[in-house]
């Protein structure tokens, strides 16, 4: 099975086979993080640049740990420290970075489409670590992995994605991934944050929290993205939390074996109560653990195969799973 794309810009348009391939690869990398010495030589001598134009702790750290566990060298560039602050365009920054021959650029940017623009100007793999309200593919992959692990499948499940869907790249990437994998998606939130038109994307729309959680297998909570709001979407945070905060009461509407996800950072008491966040249905810490494995898999699949291709004199020709088994990389074979 192949993942033949040169970049990971989003989950929209990926096939179920491609997503399965990435999830299977991530699963085989999980074992590396359980070892005493958490390192394999898979990307030794490769350089991964983390280019972050937006604040991030979890995602940037997760990519950095993933790259280091594959023995790649990592460089972190944040917007405040970069030439963006001095007026350089993203394309110029990219060209300059590319001239230093990195093997992959992981990019987070407040503008939707920025990773796509980069991909057109550099010749190394670009990995989207979140662009505006567009996509956050590695987040959705780690969510899919967590769901698949806990439920044993994705197809046939009903997943409620709750809260600020309008501004959420996490919701969009998950919608594409979940629908492709055969799940049903329900968007739940106030009409200002879950506009009726979103049903055209293939999700069911429910504006009442208790009704929206009825019989769902998975609840995915979203943070209110105040940094992306340029108007009023609800009268007060207090009112929002009275209507949409995930309490133990609301969870009781879901299936008995429901699991609860949150991409972080959580606003306790706003969209999720502490009782639920720390309760028995929460798989939030599994998501963080799986994030490292998913990012190892994505880096390995995109960068490792370039290495193999280059050594065979084939440029960036994709290689088959049989030749680039993550399990082989994970065991150092
Ligand atoms: N960490 C996620 C993101 O970067 C979710 C969030 O910020 O609320 O999109």
C-alpha cells in the first residue's frame, strides 16, 4: 500500500486506504515511546524545521519529540523570532529555508492555505500543523487512532463534534477523516457557531446539546476559538457554558461506553467540566500519547521514503510499505 503524496496538507481528499496506512504506521511506532531508550535511527541525518506562526505548545512539542525519536535534527522557528516580524513574506521565508535544504517543514499559520502556498515554493515535504480555520490533519489522525484503538473500528460509529465548529480546523479535518472512514458525524453547538449550511459538508446539525449527544459513541469537544472570532457569536461565556458545557448530565445522554475527546487546550468550566475531563470516559491523555506516534508516522512516511528514493537514485519516488515498513524502522532493522 502506498501513501504517494509529497505533502500532508489536509485530510480532505485522502482515501480510506491512505488514512488506514498512516494509522497502521502510527500504531507500529507507538512501541518506540514505551522503550527505555526512545530512539530509532530511521531519519538520522535528516533535518526537520518546525515553522510556527501561531502559539502552540502541544503540537510543536509533539512534532519535535516525534522527529527526535526518529533521530532527525530539529530546528524550531517561531513567528516572533522570525523575519515575518520584519516584514518578510511567507514565500520568501520558505525559499530561504528551502535553500538550506531541510528534509521537511512542519508549518502552523493563522491563514488558511499557507501550507499549500509553501508546498508550491519548496521541494521538500510540507506538513500542515494547523492553518487558520482550515485543517489540522495530524490532530484528526491522532483522534482517529484514539477512536480506532478504543472502539476497535471507526466505520458505523456516530461522532458528535461539539462547540465552535465554525472556527475549528480540528472539526474540519475530523469531518473529512471520519466520513471517509465510514463514521456518521453530528455537529452540535449554537446556530452562530454551527451554521445550517454546514450540513452540505455531510454532517448532521443539532443545536441542542442534550439532543445532540443522544446515542453517540464518541464526543469530541472543541475549544471556543476567541482568537479567530471577529464578532459576537453568543452573549456571554457564562451563557455559552450554561448551554453547551459538557457536564456529567449531558454525557448520560450518550451511549454507556462513550469516549470523550478534546484536542486541547481545554477551557475547564467553559466547554467541558473537570468531572468529565478527568472522568472515566475521557481519553484526552491517550490523544496526546497517540499524537507523537502519528507525527512519527507522518514524518517517516514523507521523509523516510525520500531518503530511500534518493539513495536509489529515484528522487522522491514513493516506496511500498513492504520496503519501508515502519515496524522495520521502529525495530531499527
Ligand atoms: N490545538 C488545536 C489547534 O491548534 C485546538 C485548539 O487550539 O483549540 O487547532
